[in-house]
C-alpha cells in the first residue's frame, strides 16, 4: 500500500456456494485517480465492485483485505460500514432503473440521501440543495425532480442516479457500466459529466466497463479481469499501445475501429469459463492461440515485466513480436465495397413516411417526418441516430409492427404501407421477404420453449412440413449461425447473450428472407461477442445473399457492416451517402456531433 492510496485491495476472493468467482484480486487507487476494471461478462467485475462496497447478494461472500483510507472494510460491523457507504464511498449500478425506486419521484432519491444532515432539515433548504445537485449533473429543468422514473429517458435516469450517488460527497465513486445502454452522444455526456465532477472534487473513480474505447479515453490505469483473475495491469496509454497479455489483445482486436472498415474482426473464440473450472492454470489457456503445456501446468502469477506493467502471461517475451504482427494485420483496411447497381430495383423502398403518436394532454408526437429510404438486393444499409430519433419506429413500420400515418412502402413488389389492408397471402409473402432481429433476444424468445420449438414454430409460418424436413431445417439453421445441433434442446436461460442472439437470427432466417431489419442487435453484448455476431452477419450476407437494414447508434459498428448510411435526427433524414463519405467526411452538424462523441 502506498502512502497516497485511497483504496487498496489485497487478495479479494469472492465465493458463492463453495464456488470461486474471483481468486484473489489486488488493486489500488489514489485520490483523484481514475482506474478501469475491464473484461467480459462473467469475469467478476460487478461482484468485485459490490464486494468493495460490502453489498454482495445473499449467499456470496468475500475474503481478503479492502483497506479504505486505512480502514479494513471487510472487518467492519455493518453499522460502521453504513457510515462509510454513501458518505465516503458510493456505488453507482449499471442499470439506473434498478437504482431508482419506481414509486418515488426523481428528486426524492436525492433528498433521501440528504435528510440526515442538519442544514437540510428545513424543506426549502432541502429542495434548494436537490435543485443544486440536479444542476451539477446537467439538469436545469426543476420539473424533472417531480417526474417519476418511468417518465425519464435512459440518459436522464442515469443523471438522477449519479446525482443520488454523489449527494453525500463521497471521496470514491465506483461506477458499474454507467453508459452501457446509452447512445453514443448521451454516453459521452455522462462520462464528461463524471470526469468534471471528479476533477472538481478530487474524487477517486473506479469505472467498470467492457467498452475498451471508453476505458482508454477516460482512465489513468487499466485492470484487466478474466474468469476471476487479473491478467494485466498498466497505464491506459501503455496498455493500449502494447498489450502484454493475449486476452487484452483479443479485447482490443474485437473492438470495431471507428476510422476504417476491416475485412474481419478478430473475435475471441468461446466464452468466459467459471473461475473454479480453470483453477491451477492460466485462466485464458483454452481460448488463447499461443497456449503451450506450461500454460496449463500452474496458475501464472501477475508479474511486473516493466515499470508499472504487470501481466500473467508467462510467454509474453516469446510471443510479443507475433502479437504486434497480428495487431498490424488485423487493423489493415478492407478494400472498398462495390456499390450496388443503381438500376437494380430496391427490395425495400419507403417514401415520405410520417408516423404520429398520441402524447400526453392530447398532444401529437411526430416520430417520423417524411422519411424516405431504400435498400437494394445484397446491400447493407445503416440507419444511425440517437435514442428518440425514430430509428426503431421506422424498423417496426417496415416489418408491419406499426402502421405509418402516411407515406408508402414497397417491399419486394408488394404495397406494404398498411399490413392490415393486405390479403393474408400478400402479408405472408411479404413476411417471407423481410424479417426483424431485435436488440434483446431474451425478451423475444419464450423462456419456456426450447430452441427446437421456437424454430419449429417459425418454420411453420410458411407451411406444413414432415417432421424429418423440419429437423433437417433446424440443423441447417443452427449450422448457419454457428451453433452445434444439440443446442436445439436448450432453453434461453441456458444460453449466453451471444448464443441467444444467434438463435434469434436463426429464427429470422427460418423463412429464408431476403432482408433482415436488425435493431441494435449487438448493443447489449460484450465486445468479443459483438465481434463474433458482426462477423456472422458478414458471412451470412455473402453465403445467403442477404440485405440488411442495420439500426444502431454506434458508428464504429455500422462502418463494419454498411455500404450506405442514413442519419436520422428527430424523425428526419439529415444526411445520406456511402459509409465512407458519411463517417470520414460528414456534412451535417448532427452527424459531426455523433462522430465526435465516439471515445478515442
């Protein structure tokens, strides 16, 4: 422990039901410093944060030492810990809606944190302080304090959660994935806000994230956690320039570059194992391209190979040149995509679409204001914009889940402007042409149904087939999306996030469509799984001749998929062109703002 450390963690081991979750984490943070804990889901990041704050769920326990300003937090009675938690150390959870009581007005979440301070016992003083705290996180509208959580956007909810976490002026804030579900501009605003508050207060900040661009652009030092073990530690600049561990390199190469399109993302194969499954050996050995017998002979220690640079790879010096060569080849730009023949009839054409929704107090909310787009056979088209821009509404209209107020839609020669006005035969034929892949596969898969049953029902929408043909088609679909045939017997709860999304894609492919509308299909996935799914989309396009309308707020992602891009802002297309032109040479101020918001 150094004299300047605010928090020092030594040998933090977390267990549940006798099973190891982390195996002995060491980290420290100084006052005013920002560190990131990065890694895939299942690595133990969030539970490490909860263990530090003594907020582990029932049945999960921690051992080791967590020293906060010289006080061993794990040894404190709960009553004394309550005097530190919230006041000196605060935890901000991933989903703001889990932090906010749905039955309490937004301002009350902040007021509850201030009531025990004598200077705020007067209601006027308390309300004034709540308003001041809201202003600190960028909320200047006093009416927000009176709104219920369900009336807030994701970004506004995150600001309220942050204001509540900061209400007692903690010296250390642990922020667990504070920007995961936010669009790129809101994410940039929240992170900028966090840094501004941190610098004005001299507060320590622990950022837990799987977004490496965010970690490297925001933090002073990086801790790489995998299957409960630390694999690399170093300054953000040094780790980004030259990762010492193959896992860190894999995470970096999985991240889609914003400045170019690459032929293929280097995705890490497989998934994160449980800590007890890899005890006594290198935790990453089964997924590493440089594994030798020595890697499995014993658990490698986290050793210092350069000043401030620690790694748990025993082969670092042998493979350093190969790792650098792989990084250089992986980041080589792809050849420009051939533009589709402009004379080819579009498979989807939407003209002057308007969509109105009924708002509060009889007001009309116009989600789309005369939007026109088209997608040609074999083409990938990106639709980008912030939350509330109308992207998802447009996607739902194209697949018949919403009906436009006005405008015309042509899908494969059918007038699909109003699915309810079509004959049943026309509707069925149209749905064989266009299908949708949603953002959250778990919410679109029946948790009680096996993969086989979900795919069988989808295949049944296009006709009746013998059992043998259905089984053969299911096996073919699973192969197409890169899943073993025995996954047909599994249920969604036994699948990882990436596997669920593959099943959702297989279901969309079951009717052999010509175009998929993909609504944020990778936004909720780890960077390594995101790379696997993006590579899958590219492969399916080549093998099946698919077209895509790819809806996303992430321009780095859309650059890897789309040949053309439409930029949607407040229900209007404000820019349209080739992906290269729109991202490299944006013309509209809004597009420039989206690009400037990408963490560098």
